[in-house]
C-alpha cells in the first residue's frame, strides 16, 4: 500500500463513521403518509428482527449464491415467491430458478437436474437485488405475480418503480416480466400502478395472449400454477421489455453549479453522485434501501445530527448536510408532490460553493416541468 493510499482509506473510514451519526427521525405529526408509518401491518417485532437478520445474512448469502449460481445460463427469478413447496417449480425450463422471500427460513440450493438448480434466498427483495448485482446475475424472466399486501404479509410493493429501477443491471437490454397490473390497482397501489413497468425501456411488448411467443421463451404453461396464493394475486400479464433507453441529459449552469436534467435511472449514475435523494413509502422500504445503498437518503425525511434536526425537504438543511460530509454532487428523484416548486428548490441549492453538480433524475417525461422550461429559456 502506498503512502498516498493510506490517508485516502482513513478519510473514507472517517466519512462512513460520520454518516452513521445522521439518524432518521420519525415525525408522527407529519401529514405525509409515505414514511412515518411503519408500513408493516403485522407484528412489528417481526419487522425489527427480520431487518437485523437480513443485515447479518447478506454476506453469507452473497458467498453461497456466488458458488451456486450457474453463470451464462438461463435464469428465472421469482420475487415474493412464498416459502411453501417451492420444489413444485421444477417444471420451469430454466437453469437457475431463484426464489426470493423473507419468509424462507434458510438459504438452500437444490440440484433438480444436471443443469437445473432451485435456489432459495431468505431475505427481502431490495437486499436480494443488491446481492445479485454484486455477483453479476443476469435475469431472463422476472416473475412477480404474488403479493401478500392485502393480507398484511407484504411490506412494500415489489413492483414499485424505485425497486425495479434498482434491478435493471440484472435485466440487461431484454427481460420478460410476469406480473399483475390489475392486482396493484385492486389493492389501491395507485402510484405503483401508474408507473407499472416504467423503468426506462424503449419498447414493451405484451405477450400475455401470444402462445407462440410464450413457447419461444419457455413460458408455455398455466401461470395459475405459479402461485399458492390466488387471493394475493390478480390476472397475470406477461411483458417483454426491449432495449434500455439511453439517458438523455440536458446541462446548464447557475452560479457556477452544473444542473443536469436526466431522463433516466438514478441507479445508472450511482457512482457519479455522492448522495441520492429518493422517495419511500414506509420505514421498512427505506431501511432496506439504506442498508444496501449507503448513498441513499429519504428526500422527504428528517435526520438528527448531534443536537440538530435536518429536514431534507428544506434546501438550507441539505446544504448543511453536504457541508458536514464534503459532498459535491447530489442526485434527486421526483417526490410525487405536484405543488413542489423545483425551480425555487434548485435556486436555493445554488447559493453555495460546496456543490458542483446537481442531478434531477426522472423516468416520467412530465417531471420537473419548471426546470425544463427554465433550461429552454436559457439556451434560446
């Protein structure tokens, strides 16, 4: 190790130590329903114990999956698979059949045939995605037609845009997603339903009622046999997502600060930014993102640092935060707030010399309208 590298390592360790001093504050007086409710309808002790368990398990699961996964072979991932009788899925014509559910008791790899394995991952989907990304799993078919949300077993929608966006590295330029738009609508997940499969692909082809196409992809079977929970699923749809969109980026400058308007996925720019301000629907969802992505923060949250509370909806507080940590590049996603004045928010962040770049990421073309209007005015 060189003399130059050692101080850098010490500085990195110092930054991580300081990060842990920012504690998310629950604001029960908040009218926002997105975060300060636990987001778990069943025993909260189960939530707390599982969250701790998933952190401990992550390294072990990563090591085991790396050993068991058949690289370069076809892969079928079943999110929220449940835990009962998973060997029944042996009929699937894929080399890797990966089942993910936090209710699975232990990691297990079962050799079903010479070139077919059933792999059970006993943790939540956000953590599992992070594990598979580290290993380099490549998914051909992503199945998510199960949900226990209407029974209180589900803790977040597994087809939420931020979750699937975090998984696109696994999908490559083509992936088939088996899901249920009708279920999301039925249980009142209107925002999830609105953004269903909007994760940055140029083309979405509906294969649901095309038996010849389904046979080509080894999906010519009755989808009802995938689930043991008909009460927790809806009419199944099968969609082929083709070609990732190349992010379009418009850049302009305000007071020396580079403003990037990016029609693309924030996870594609994870290495470029120091901080990712995102939106979460529950403590449960946020906690698992935070456990797996240290740069992620709740864009509508409050954090206590020493004796001060910083509100991340307030640009002044964000500037205090980045000053403490020496951050220079912030990535922001929309906050589902139609009344938010993004131009004013941006202008307030431009009052500092600490920041060099401010990225506004979005997948919906109608987001950040004020900022796009301002950009057009500047270039004309």
